[in-house]
C-alpha cells in the first residue's frame, strides 16, 4: 500500500507509546474492547462467539450538520464518491472485491454521521481493513466522476422528496421548525445547493473530515480480537492525525408560537404533519416521550389507530413518531391522511384530541406496560444481529458515549403513567408545534390536439 508519510517507522513507534490503554467489558457473553490509537482513531472490537458472520464498520463525524449554508448535500455526495476508487483500488473495485469474497458492502449518511460497512467471514476482515484505510486517505475525485455522481444525487432527490408529497411535507416542516440549527436542512441537500457544489468543495470536505481523529471503527463477530486490532494498527496507525475539529455547539432558538405552512403538490389525498421540538436521548424526558409515542401509536390497539381509523373512520392512516437517537434535540410528530371524503382538519383535530386526553388523565398502567414492552423488545431483538449490535453501539457513541445503550432499557422501565402525562403537557403544546398541510393539486395535462 502506498503511503504518503516519509517517517512511517517513527510514526508507528510513537503510536505504540501514545495509544491509549484498551478497555474490555463482557456484556451478556459479548466482549467489548475499546482502544484509541495515537492518531486519534478509536477502535471497538466486539467478540460474539455465536456470530456467524463478521462486520466491519467505519463511522465518520461527517453528517449533514457539519455542512455550511449554501453547501448542503456534501456529506451524502461524498458517500457516493467514496466508491469511485483510489490509485490502488479503482472505480467500483472495492465492492467487487468484497462481493468476490462472499460479502456485501454499503454505506449511509444521516444528519449526524456517515458510515461504511462490510459483512463477510471473519477470515476476510483484512480486506475491509486494508481497503478502508486506503480510501480514508487516497480517494480520487475526478471532475467527470464528480459531475456524474452529482447528477445521480440530484435525481435521487427528485424521486425521494420532490416527487414524494409526504416526504416533501416532512422536509418543509423540519426546515420551518428549526431556525438556527443545521437540522433544518435535509441530508440529501437542497437542489440549488447541489447544482452549485464543485469538485473542490467536496475535496476540501473530504480532507478535513475523513481523518483518523474524526472517525471510529467497529469490528464485530466471532473474531480474534488481538489479530484484528493488530491489523487495524498496521493499516490505520500511520495515517496522520487531522486538524482538531470542534464539536458543533449550536442551539436552537426558543419557539414562541405555532408555525403553519401549506404545501401544494400533485397528490391523491391531503396529509398533515404536526412536529414538536423535544429533547433527545441524553435527557430523562426522552424515555417518557418514547413511551408516549407507543401509547399513541404502538399498533392497532393504540389510541390513534383505535380512535381515528377504527372508531371515527376519519383517517386512512395516522400515527405518531419520535426521533430520539440524535446527537441534538429533534422532533416528536403526529401525522395523518383522511379517508376519501373526510376533511384534513378533522384528522388534525382528532390527533390533538388524543393528546389532550392524556394531558387530562394519565394513561392506564396496562397501556404504559404494553408500550414499554414493545420498545424494550424491539431494542433487544435488534441486537440479535451482530450488525445491529455494532450499529447501536455506534449510534450511542456518536450521541455521547456507547455505554449509554446499557441504560436505555432501565430508563424505559422507570417511566410511569404520570411521566407520560407530564411530557405531553410540557412539550406537545400549540406554541411548540410546526404544522405542515399537503394540499393536493391536479397534475396539469397538455392537450394532445394543440
């Protein structure tokens, strides 16, 4: 592998001196070892003797919140470009090698992070480690590849947002609810920003954020921990540390009244989305908000489905959601689509009525118990997969500390009916909401005789 560091031996020597002491914990038979290299790269090794496959994940603190105004979409576009190759591994060669080894690879970008992963046999992990180390520092961004991939992302935006009425409403509501925080722009970016991005914009973003001290690695499976960590040290240890990047410290300004927007778009039926800014998982109230979501929208026996769809027959679909696993506070939301012939205002008012009932009287203990059981079961069952064990660890590490994941079940368990009532009273209020209503319009058709 070609290295650009002239003092490799010295760097490796310094690494062994500077690398932080490792930590190891045994949780439910899974051994978790944590180690930090001298260049700032953090490593997590999860050994699960029962795992069939192994997983390699590399996470970068390079989500869309790190972009500048006028440069939205850089994070997601760079994710695409990371598959365009290096001098050693050319365009799409990375995926072909993983596939030939019997594995699969992919990537994802969110508001808070971007990650790349491979699932493959434990004895093939060296492929992931070698190639990910290579593209951390040697990515090629050719102008023609940049132009082509930017067009791909623009088309993706058209299909996923501009041609999807409900996704468009969500995007508009979030951008209206947040005035100061970069959560206000979509991960995929605004179309006008995508059009104006340049290859140099992307290159600067790559060189700034794709550095060891802005990343961490998770390797999971029935792995030889010592061998895997040794190989990571060999491939990643000599990559130079980048400039220190300060954590984003932007806070959202308080909302002082309801905000309401209307979106006209070709659609069959209206749709309403009502969003409330609420705490994330770092605050105790998040557990009660999670349970509130379950009480309102945890299946066909939950309050919203039972009332709006079964009894009133005012809504074709309706529910509630809560985005709590974010680095910064985000939203709790209510949504609904009316039955044909019903009014969207009736759906919206019926959604609010269900919340008001909880404000007036705490939910029954059986409702709360059911919601808690669903949340806890989903969280535990997700960890049956070694891939999602790694994912959950990574998400909590990005939020604050991976050990927070072990407090989640207990936090949910402690929620009382009165807690659910309290958070509904405190957060789900008119002055804290942003409402988006989809107004269907008919698609214009051209007269073929003209």
